[in-house]
C-alpha cells in the first residue's frame, strides 16, 4: 500500500483521535421524540379519522353524498385511480432501471 501524502496522514491521525460515535447518540432520534412529533401525530390522526368518517358515510349513503349523481362524474374517480396507478408504475420503472444500471 502506498504511503499517504504528509498532510493526509496528519488528517487521518486527527480523525482517529476524535471521539467515537456512540450507539446511544446514533439511536437517539429513534428513541426520543419531542412535542412537535406528537402534535404531528395528532394532526395526521385527525385527518385520517375525518377521511375514514367520510368514506363510511359514502359507503352507507351512496355516491350521491359526493354530488356525483351523473354517471359522467364517475370518470373523476376512474381517472384519479388510473393516474395514481400510472404514477406508481412509472416510479417503479424508473427505480428498477436505475438499479439494473447500478446508478448511485
């Protein structure tokens, strides 16, 4: 193995002298959460509960509660479904191409 230039060798020694990162320090974001996290959980839980309520209301009372009484408006649901399926397929395709080509 070739010797490192003098300035790089000094930097290597400085790095080796620095305190090691402890496991506790690395895992701290996973074990401790602040109050902001819990406010976010509350907000997202509220949005989820409202969406669940709206979905159950629609299942019980029919599509009329959405104002989509005309069959033409069903196209909005179908278009959204096809659009988001297409987006997810495109993401998967791009991801697999990058993996096959070993792009980092």
